[in-house]
C-alpha cells in the first residue's frame, strides 16, 4: 500500500486533506507542488491531474482529486485508522449526513469566498509582477477555464462589489456556525471530524488574521474556542508545521509523525 500526496503549503485545500492523513496515522509520500512556479499547470502534473490543481491523492495508482472526495475516500479505504477522539466520519447514517451537509455548505458557500480575498491580496502581487507575454503564456497552460479567469482577474484585482459579496458570505457562515457551535461541540455533532477540518482549513484557521474587522475572537467565542481546540490537536500542529518551506522536493511521512 503506497500513498502519495501532492500538495502546496498547508493551507486551504492542501491542509484539508493533509490533516486526515496525519490524524489517521497513515504513512504517505509528501510531494510539494510549487504554485509560485506554476508547477500545477506543468505537463508532469497535469498528466496526474488534468485539472491542474492541488491537492491530489495517489493510492497505488488510483488518483483521487477534490478534497471532500479525497477525505471520504480515506474513510472508505481506511475505516479503522482513526484518532482516539473517534471516526472522522460518523458511523451512523444520520451523523454522516450531518457531516456531508456541512461539507457541502463549506464547499459551496465558504471556500471560494475566502479564496477570493486571499487571491486578491496575495496572488495579485505574484501575478502583477509577471510581464504580459510571460503571463499570457502561463495562462495558456491553465486547464480549467474558470481558474484561468480567476488568475486573470487576480492580476488586476477583484471588483469591490465582488469582494463585498464574498465578505457577506463569510459573515453569514461565521454567524451560522457560531450559533451551531453554541448547541453542538462539533459541526457534525458529538465528535471532531471531516466537516470541522473543512471549515478550519478554509476559514477558521486564518479568519481573524484575514478579516480583523470581523473581530471573530471577540464576537464569536464559540468559533474561537472550537478553532483553538482544533489547533491544539497534535495532528493539526504537525500538518501545519510540515511544509513550511519554499524548496520543492519529496518527503516521506512514516505515519507516526516522523520524517
Ligand atoms: N475543489 C478543489 C479545489 C482545489 C483548489 O482550488 N486548489 C488550489 C489550491 S488551494 C489550486 O490548485 N490553485 C492553483 C491554480 O488553480 O492554479 C478541491 O477541493 O481540491
């Protein structure tokens, strides 16, 4: 059994499937894909994922893409590899349905909106520093039309009305989840799992730094406590510390946290 995980820095989607790998104690080869060098659109990578995006899981030649799909795949293939806190996907159908409801909510109503703000601030700097001809050439290798448009928009900056709409979506999600965590310890109910990991990787982890005006720590104490509880988990700490580097290369994780 061999697992390979192609990913960028431990944030957003790359973090979202790395945490379950570490929580489940699975040994995997970590392959860093350098987004700053547009490696995700290069021939070697699109031969693995024709959509030209990270992360990608390769399990003995079975390629799985899209984090929500990867995370459920790991539950299906490794049902018994679970953290002491309990299964990452509830075993009862009602619990699994609640988990999928929150995954769908984060995937459809949170992820792209936080991402827009991230791209507006960070990717804009990278993209606008590239000369026109070179940028056009790079764009010709982006396989997904929507993603190509996003790169081109990021270069000049997103429109304020779109950024405001995104902030509204994020505020709505924070209020909804704050209320939910007032009555439930975790998103899907009694125990920590994939839905928590999803919202944490896309929003919870960095929301107070990205959106200081929302004053999440002061105004949403349930989210702040939930975020800190996740951040205290050894597997999460390990995932966050794992790939803070700029050099591409290959690392092998033994599954017990040691390289
Ligand atoms: N729905 C996909 C989204 C993947 C995605 O947006 N990946 C980003 C990194 S967080 C990426 O590869 N961006 C670079 C690009 O599209 O050029 C998933 O869940 O994995």
